[in-house]
C-alpha cells in the first residue's frame, strides 16, 4: 500500500493564513472535561501556516439548519506551532452552534472561518511578570499564551490561577501541572467550588477573592494581569485588585467570547427630512434602500442579502465587507484593522451610509 507523503517545506517557504475568510479542515476531536472538547484544524489547502497572536479568537460558520450561525471561539493553540489551530469549547444547555460541533463535527469535515482577531494577548500588553486568572472555559486564551511562552521563552514568570466547579472540571489540568514542573518560573494555583463523593483534593476550595489571590500570588501588585471568565467572576477579580491598590492600567480582561449584545431596536429617523439611501449589493445583484439611522447590515437583511455576523457590535470582524464606492460612518470596537480600512473594507454591523453606497455582498 502506497501512502502519499507531502513534500517537506520550511515555514518560510509557505504562505501565512490571514484574517480573511478561509476554510478549515477538522483533523482531531479531543475530550478535555465534562461537556468540553478541543477541535483541531488545519488549512484546507496545502502550503499555508497560521499566523496569529496567542489569545486571539476566530469566528466559525456553523452549518446548523435552517440558517448557518456565526460563533466566535478563542484559539487554545499556540502560534509557536503554526501548522494547526485549535478551539476548546464548552457546550451549554442553550448552545446551538457548539452543540452541533459536539454532535456532528468529525475529522475530515470543513468549516468556514474568519480571523484571527482580538488584542487580548501578552503580545499586545507585554509585562515583566504575568498573572493569569481564569474560570471555566475562560482558560483558553491563558492556555494559548502559556503554550506560546513555554515554547518561545520558557523562563517567563507566570502565576496561573484557575477556578473550576470540581477537580474533574479543570480543563488542561495535566498539561498545566506538567508546565509547573517544566517551566522554572511557572506557578500554578487551582481553586475548586465543590467536591463530589469520593473525590480527593488538597488545594483551595470556595470562590476566588482577594485573600486567595494574595495567598497564591503574593506579588500580584507587581504583575500584568489577564483575566477571563464569566462577568461576575471578572467583576470579583477587578474589585479585589482595585481594593488592594493594584494599578488597573495593568489589568486586561476578556469575556469567554465576543457575545452578541441585546441590541436596541433602531427606528428609522425621518426627522429633518431624512430620506432612505440607495445601497447596491454587487455580488447579489440587488439594489435596496437603507433607512435613516440603520446600518448596512440591517439594510442587507431588509433586502434579502445575507452577510454573516456574530457579535453585531464591531468587535468580531465577521461582517467585514469591501466597500466599492460611497462613504459611510463606521464606529467599531476593534474588529477591523487600519490597513483593512485603507483597502476599503468596512464592518456592515456598525457602518451607516452617508449617501449612495455599493458593497460586495
């Protein structure tokens, strides 16, 4: 039996996977903890490697019916190992996209992806010493940064505090304990809320607070802090640090993923004689109107044109489209780069036309 072996190529002979839209091929599915799985992907074409910052996220188009949904996931993999990327996700009761992945996504299947994006990374906010504080699946960006520093600078000074419901719910526990043995300046602190029958635990129990932070990271005032988890958890950490006199300019946080907010209902504003503006959707071959005060994303939906969108707040970059002509007012939250804007890209979810506009959609 002959097995085709791809020719060896150095990374500098390959092209980087960018933050434009791509297809990813699933190559592995790994259970991590109850209702937690890691999905590993490679590019669907040969000759590509992944270039991103540790802690960034991607947006995946999940083919649930009747309409695909866009979901953002933090990469748990490290860019220091650039041939695959991985997301580690927890399926909640109300999960739609994530539950589809658990039930259907297998090696060999492909998903559309956009990214990576985000500035929650030590590469964007470098420090002399770090304190990573996470809860639940908020561990994923911390794991990406830890894996990256383990490869690039294994003597990095990191204190890693993670909170979980029980010992069985600690994601990446064995790898983290191995890092604590292998990296000379890596300190691991684990806190669990409860013990099940027959479970053994010699560490801290309860919820995180200022006393536990001070016990596990006595020099936390001197560290650059990255925090990720549920909002109540992050609020507790923020209050504990601020109450202890921590310099909050060295504090950085991220929710589990960019979450679609409850958007206010925007009513067309026809005051002062404002009139709808013409929007040309070049790829769909449609022309429609955008009501005063509405975004191009709202106009697209009103005219039966599909533009993928996840957060709808200018953060995730999923709704990025090329503006062919016209002017818009765009107020985004970091989901698009300056050089992309210079090229002509806009985010449809937070762009309002200032006259006739044509976009690739």
